[in-house]
């Protein structure tokens, strides 16, 4: 496979991961329709349902993982393409892979923190079985942390450098610096995960809100992890400067179009997720309000039909296709002259 084809594939693979992630997210939202919503009586007392492990938690995590691994694969393919022929398309695919890897890392971190905060809301004042707590909260947080750290280290530490660092490939200082940068990113993530788990354990043992001193300990663990990361990051001062590249006329306009295409892709992707979630949520049909009825949350789940597919779900799918095709075309078209040569 030549460098141009490999570069194109390096762009398509992460976009394929976006499609898989979107599908798993929609599946997670659909599965939540069949979980009873928390209900209360007329005096505000909680009635149900009982806490349970939700399939959607693992579907969301699987979607983030699929997207992250696809982005990592695309980055690896782009680096290999640059090794074969360091053309501008391969460089663009490399930068695109780096961007999506970072987005997947952010998504994984948000998932872990959201699961931590959700544990207090979902189980507050309710006795949940220990297995429910373990597989509903602890395991997803640990898995998300493992995914984030693994992708981070694979993407930025244990990898072969791009050709722009080829003259430093045998430089041990550069290799040590690269490892230090990776650990600078990983240390705060691991430390935060430890702090989160510690807080949840204390909350489970005491069955009460966390004491202010517990929060102090949590923040101390996080601060220590940040300091450890900062220590590794400080080694970046020893980096050897990379020679400046010559300026190219018209590069500002090209970069502007690149930024606009990225913004376009991001906005349309978010719209696709949002409209898809709204479409699935519309399958939950609420009944009429009856002040004498307890609980008040009366609804039914209707099956998808052609009308729903055409008017609600297909527009979200079309937006996803528009984002994927638009991003791919915008990157490839910028380098069309090189591809044709």
C-alpha cells in the first residue's frame, strides 16, 4: 500500500470509529428507555425503582473505547505513511489522528468523572447492593481510566516518531523526554482515578455525605498527582529545538480553511448526537397528568415506525454522514494537487 492510500485510510478509520461510537451511544440511550424513571409519592417520598447496573453505562464506555482505538489506529497508520513518504497528506492525517486521540481522552475522562458524580445522585439515600455499586460505578471508572491511560501511552509515549524527528531517532535524551511527557499526562489521570475511588469507598462505608476532611484528602491526592505530572513535564525544558520550517505563501488561508472544516465537523457531529438522542427519547410517550395518580411518572415506550424513522432519526443519521464525509473531503481536497502528482 502506497503512502497516499495509507494516509487516506488513516483518515477514514477514525471517522469509522466515530460512526461506531455514535451507534453505541444511540443504543445506550435506547436501552435507558426501558429503565424505570425514579418516582415519588405526593409527599415527595421516593418509591422506586431499585438501583441496578445499567447496560447504557457499558455501552457508552464501549463507544468511547471504540472511537479512541480507531483514532489511535489512524494515528499509527499516518505515522507509518509518513515513514514511507513524508508528504503533506500524511502529515495532515497524523495531525487529524492526534486531534481525535485527544478528544477520545477527554471523553474518557468526562465519563469517569460523570460516573463518580452520578453515583451520589443515583444512590443517594438508597441501599444499593454491593455488586450493583461495584459493577455500576467502580468497574466503569476503573475501565475508563485504563482505556484513557492505555491510549495516552500508546499514542504519545510507546510509538515510533514521525520523520520530522528522524534526525533525533537515536537520541536517548529525546526518548526520555517523550516518556516524561507521556507520564506527565498520565500521572494526573491515574491520581484523579485513585481519589475518585477513595471517595466512593468512604461514601459506601459511611453511608453518609463525605465529610469536609475527606474532600481535603481527595483534593490532596489529586494535587499530589498533578505535582508528579508537573515534575515529569518540567523535563521538557531539556528538549532540543526542532528546526523551523520555511514559510509557504498562502499557508494562512489553507490553515483558516482547515480550522473552519474542523469547527464544521465538530458542530455537525454534536448536532447528530443531540438530534439522535432526541429522536430516541421521543419514543417515550408520557400520559396525561393526574394529580390523584401515584406515581405521577406515567409513560409508555412505543416501537419505532417508518414515520419516526423518516422524520426524527434519519435527519440525525444524515448529519452524521455529512460530518464524516465533510471532514474527509475537506482534508483530502487540501492536498489534491499532491495526490494527483
